[in-house]
């Protein structure tokens, strides 16, 4: 895979995730949420605010967090975000009351075929913590050191 790969359909997303073993046992080293083009006005002349902004979520994932060469990062850009949610429930035994950002796996499924959107779900190592994003474009970009 190239250093930068833009997935245009579900099959390409699946292939990209295979390259990274669905990010199993990796961790999120950073998260950035960008709101752009939000200074618009609606038909009544009211500010639309960030509700109608172009949203992009960029996850920086350490794809090799163990061993000697432990810093190999990939940016996963989730573009044209329709919705996102981070949920975190403590485990029954009370340990780790939130996500530790260690990834158990990442799955991406088609959301609504008529819109060609993706439903991206990241399940974290502990508890029922997860991150769910509905978006229309996904870009994988290896960071070169």
C-alpha cells in the first residue's frame, strides 16, 4: 500500500484494514476533530454554526506499539463525517473506568447504500468502550519519519 491511500468503496476499505490487521492490539495516539466551513447562514439569515460544518476526524494510530521499533503511525482520516459518538462504560469489576485507547479491533461496514457512507466502529480493549463514526470517505496515511 502507498503511504497515502484514499478508499473509495467498501472493498478498498476492507483491503486497507487487512494491511493493518484491523488495528488489533494497536492504540490511538491522538485524535483531532476538525470543523471547517461553519460560518454560513441559513435561508433565514441565521448562523448555521458547527452543526452544518464540514467535519473530519483524524485518528493517529500506533500500528506497532510493542518492541524495538514501536512508533509506526498511521493517520486514519474519516472525512465528510455525518455523526460520531464515543461511549465508555466501566467494566463490572470497576477497573479502567474509561477507554485506555488500546484498540481491540476496527470494523467498517456500509451504512446506507444509497449514500455510500461507511459505519466505522472502533472497539477498545476494556469494557464496552467504543468509538462510532458515520462518514463518506476514509483516507489512510502512513507517517514517514
